[in-house]
C-alpha cells in the first residue's frame, strides 16, 4: 500500500512510498481504511526536525484522521466492520490503511462531515483539555486566548460556550476581527502593549483566571498582564517562532503560573475512559457544526506535493483522502 513519508529532516524530503500492508488484525485490533487525514502544523515541525518527537526515517506522516473499519479482531466489541471511527493520534495517517488496538473508539455518526471529523483528534481535543485540565473556571467566567483565528482557538471558542464560559480573543490583524466574532468570540481585540487596559474595559474588570498562548513573543506578556491573581497561563505552541516574554512581577506578586501543554505528553497517560469522555463531548459538537475549521483543499496521496504546498500557506486546512477515487 502507499504512504506519504518523510525520508530526511531539516531540508525535508517527502516521498510517496510503497509500504508493507497492515496485515490481519489481532484479537483486540481493527484495520481501518483511511478516509480523511489532515495536514497539521505539527507535521511541518516533524519534517523540519523540530518537533517533540521525531520518528526514524522513512516514517509515515500524519497525526490524526478518520476511516472505515474493514476488519475487526475476535475480541473487539465496540466497533464492527463498516463502522466509521477516529484513528488514535499516535497512529500515522497519511496512508491507505492503518491497524490499531480498539479501546475507547466509538462508531461515528454517518451524517457528519468526514473532513471535519478527521480534525477532531488534535485541535478540538487540545481545546477541550486546555479548558478543563488546568483551572476550574466558573460558569460565566472569562478565558483569554491569542492566535484566535487559528483552528485550535476556534475550537476553544466553541468548547468554552458548551461549558458556559466566555472568551476574550486576541488577534494580530484587524482584518480577522469580524471572522472571529462570526465564529462566536465574545470579545475580539487586536494585540498590543495596551491590551490589558482594553480587556478590562470590555469585560468590566472581571477577573480572568486562564490564558491560552499559541503565539509566543511579546504576545505572551500581553496575555499575562490581563490575568487575575493566582491565574494560569498555558503555552501550547509558539507560532511567532520567538521566545516568549513574561512578567516576573506577575509571577512573584500575583502568583501567576506558567504551564506548558503538549497533547503527546497527555496521551501517554490518558486512560480509555478519559479519552472516551472527551470525545463523547466533542463528536456531537463536530457533527452539529458547532466545531468546524475551514477546509481549502482535499488531495489524493499521489498529489502530496501540491497538498503540502497549499497547506504551508496556512490559509485553511488541507486534507488527504487516500481511498476516494
């Protein structure tokens, strides 16, 4: 079968290779034909050799996706042949078929958009965990985030609403303000050194206990300046590529904490029950359209060069559809 693989890091070399077939499933395994698998920023970081883990080349890329069960082991009870299911985010997906142990997976609703379902494993999951694992923000409380027009930030807006929370959304360009408002952002502001003053005016001085930083650089400091005492700032990416700036005075006198989050670390200890609970919350939101990300292109594996080129513009999600004619 075919797979898109990285064969060298740094100046990345990516090829479409023939790889061994998955073989038959073990007693607790399923074999899934991949229907849709997105290109993520983390895939580019892996290609560049700058991610938190690097596989040994040649290695199949892709960190999430969705597909149809085509074979199931004798002890699998939660899935059957013909079911559509999420592929665990530990399984490379830029290929035709995958095999994995079926533990927390559930059949997915047939009416849902498979392109949107394919993107549930990373960004919506990250959004859910950012909002639930660090601070217990009371219903009606505020969360602030930067990079608010990103796919994860859009999911944060939707998940926050489902939890009864309100969002302050910080963007770097005026031309995306209306876009983020349309996505449900309660307050949308352009970043700047006076951000804290403008946030306090818009929220009526309400305390903000959680900040989510995807940008880095000076934007981290701007978020930190908006936080209440004993609040938490969570850094989960660094889109600017710059070292983050922070306030020692906030950390010392206001006891603001700075934490990091990577789904890869979380997934190492997550139980099947925890994963099922999270996805049971997220799948209906994706199926209903409450969580969605703009898709700008779909490609066969054979057209991987064009797919990667379009995805590198970061103007929307690009998705591989390996088993579509």
